[in-house]
C-alpha cells in the first residue's frame, strides 16, 4: 500500500486495533469492531479504489439463472445483441465493447476464431445465440467479444454478460464452481449483482446471498440491481431496509427491462447514468473518496454513541486526515 487516503485509513485502523488490544479486556469491543470494519468495509473499499484506477474499466452483470441479466443488458445497450428468454440462456462470458461496426470474435478454449462481421446488431445477436447459449445450434464458445456502435459503451467501457450461477429459486447452497471461475477469470473491476423481484415476495435465496458473498470477498461488487421490479416507492424503501444488511456496501437500483422496452422508464435511465458515470476514472475515484468519508464519519459516530474512547494514534490519524484533505 502507498500513501493514499484509503491506504492511510487502513493503517490507522490497524494501528488503533493494536493499541486497543494492548489495553486489555476494557477495549475488546474496539478490537472486535475495528476487525469487523476492516474486513467488511475498509478492505473492500481499498480493492474498489485500486480497480477504479484501471484505464480499461470492465463491469459485469452477474447473478443466478433467470434473473433477467441478458434482458437487462439488451435494454441498456439499445440493440438486440444479448440473447434472452425464459430459460437458462447465456453459457459463455460475453464481452460487449464499442466499435464502429458489428463484429464478433469467439474463443474456444485458448483458440481464437476468425473475426466475423455483421450488417446489424440483430444479426450479431442471432450469431451469439448460436454459439453462447444453452442449446445453441453452433459450436459452443467459451468466451465471446462483440463490438458495435452501442452508445452506452462509447467512452471505452466494457460490459460483460455472464453465465447464470444456478437457480435463484433453490434453497440449498451449491453455486457452480465452473461458472464462478469463468466470472472471476474475466477480471471484472465492478459487478452489478442482479437479483429478481420475482412474484413480489422480495425474498433472497441462499444461493443468491452466498454468490454475492463470494464476489464481495473479491472486492468487486458495488451495486445490487433488483430486476423485474413492479413495486411502489414505499415497496422500494421497505426492500432496502430488509436486505441492506445482506448486501453491505452496495447501491440498490430497481429496474424492469421489459417495461422499459415498452416505453416506460422503470429505473433504466438511472442505471444508465450510473454506468456512464463509471466510465470516467475521475468519477470512479470521486465515488470511492466519498465512500471513504462516509466510513470515517460512521466510525466516529459509532464510537461516540457507545461513549467509548478509541485510542487513535495521533500520528496515524494526522496522516490519514492530511491524505483525505489532499484528495479533495
């Protein structure tokens, strides 16, 4: 770690935890709370900040089978390039990038196939359906890169559609390891984790939560996208209150791609704005900085509410506050 604000913040937490541990049982709460804070908030934010500095930023739509990832992606891109349906569809990682023409390059194992050219986005989407969906008529691909004049990606952002990670309705835990390897090997910098609002009971399955936890451990999951949303603003607030503890450090976005395709907004414009903003390194780092300020404020307020003296090392605290001010 260097001397950025998030680096100094982690150093401050670690030094403070050591100082509290030296004070014995009287400050065990401080030790436990700082350990939890480091694991669940500070280190994931450090990982997100490192990803935000990457020049070629890649984000992915990830979720369990049939939550509507491909349908959502098609609505976001504005072209029929992402295969979708009422059954398990995507069987390969599909990377979408901006280009002046519609092209497709697929990989079978480590072997790259010749680039294919298409006249329309629809023709490209039909080809992807042949080689990158379950039951497709073509030879299955392991990885697909598709380009075309998709406005959402014009700033250089890449978006990935990923294979479903098992059934969202299942109650037992058996997230498929091969699918997870394909997702993690794609080296995503940010993940939009998709869950379905379903029939309106707004429940979260065991698989869904464990899938999120695995991604969170990689420090790449910053958004929770609730698809097929039909609820009211009051329902939205209730959903966030209910599930925020399960998805810490996530921004909730509620969308209904099918309704958006019929002319209604239903959260699609909000999600487009978020994605477009993430294309800028400056915006990504600004969001990380604001999150760091929020974490620091929350930690100070928590210690004050418990009326417990936290033994912040003076020099470490000064370094952190100076670094935080320099990054304003």
